[in-house]
């Protein structure tokens, strides 16, 4: 419960900051006549929505194992990360589309309105606040080993970088004059493309875990080395791994002398299980199958 309460606190704190920022950005974007700032405000709104998603799904993922979920509810946290990625992708596509429409209108001779200083100040404030929120959230995500919180942290960082692009576009449009007003929607397109990349990375990781993707090669090699370090264990093999939320599931086979007592073989298998749990966390699911060393012919 301590981990879950910390995740709640981090997410609630970020959500409160997002709520204040998105209101200020919408006001600044509308009053400051800035398409880039309005797009940035929409991005902040998506941040707020994903904060709510994290709170709901982390509550579900924290439930203990039950009759219908033998491996626990950890996948719900991965599902939250995937939903965040989808939400981010939708927002990004919308930002790019709106920006391209304004650029097309400008290319066709339409005069774009130059954004005001209020929009620029809003962008600068957003950069500072969102970067601070990102650094705090990513630190807590790694301490808590939470996929959903880490995804949310990168959502905060994408908002900070979005505001950097927004500030450059707005600043350029203000200080370079009316004929450079196109820099405002151009900045929104560049920001949107960056957010597309971040969302695709989140989706790739989320779908990978939901589709039972194996752990990275270096982690699997480490698992085999740890198993082989236990006395009397020969040739760990047939390794199967995956993530279940914030912890690992590991299944492997080992070879041992077929003439040793069953109790000793069991103790060695238990030793491997304990070693892996010490290394990867107490919630790690470990299954070890013992086979006799084949007799030479």
C-alpha cells in the first residue's frame, strides 16, 4: 500500500499543477491570439486526463492476486501506459493538423494574427513548471518502478518541450514582425511531431508488454548467469520471461545430477528462486523446472 499511496501523491500533485497550467494556457492562448499556445493548452489538458487514468489503473493494479488473476493485476498498469500513449498520439495529430491548416491558409495569402506577450509569458512559465514536474515524477517513477508513472513523467517532459517550441514560435512571431506570424503555427507543428514520437515509443513498450514480449537480452543473460551460480546447477535453459506490470515473470529449466535426493534438488531450485527475487524484487514470479543430466551413451 505504501507504493500505491506514493504513486497517488505524485500523480495528484502533477494533476493539480496541470489543472492550473491548462487554465492559464487557454486564457493566454485565446487572449494572446496564439494557435501554438492553444495547442499547448490542449496538450496540458491531455496531461490532466492521463493523471486521472494513472490514478484509476494503479488502484486496480495494486489489488492482490485472486481466483481470476493468478498472476495479480499488474497488467493494468501497463494498460494505463498504453492508454496514455494513445491519448498523446491523438493530441499530437490534432496539434499537427491545426498547425498545417493555418500554415496552408498563410501560404494562400491569409494574414495571421500576431500573438501577444501574454502568450509568451505563459509559454515561459510552462517550461519552468513542467520541467520541474517531470524531474520530480521521473525520480519517483524509478524509485517505485512504475511504468504508468514513468509514462506520465515523459508526458510532462513532452509538455515542457512543447512549451519550448511554443515559446520560440510565439517569440519569433512577436519580435520579427507581422510577416513572421506563421512561426506560431509552424512551432505547433514541430511540437506536434515531437509528441508523435514520444507517443509511439510509449505505445511500442506498452503493446510489447501486453503481447508478452520477452525481457531484454541483457536481462535474460543475467538471469541465466544467476541461476548457473548456484552450486550443483548445470546448464540453465528454456528460459521464458515477461513483464507483469512493475515486476518480472521468469520460468526456466535447470539440469542436476539425477542421483541426488529429491529434497536436495528442491532446495537448489528454491535457492535459485530466492536469488532471483532478491535481485529483481520480492514480487517476481519465478518457476524452476529440474531435469536430470542426460546419461552419456
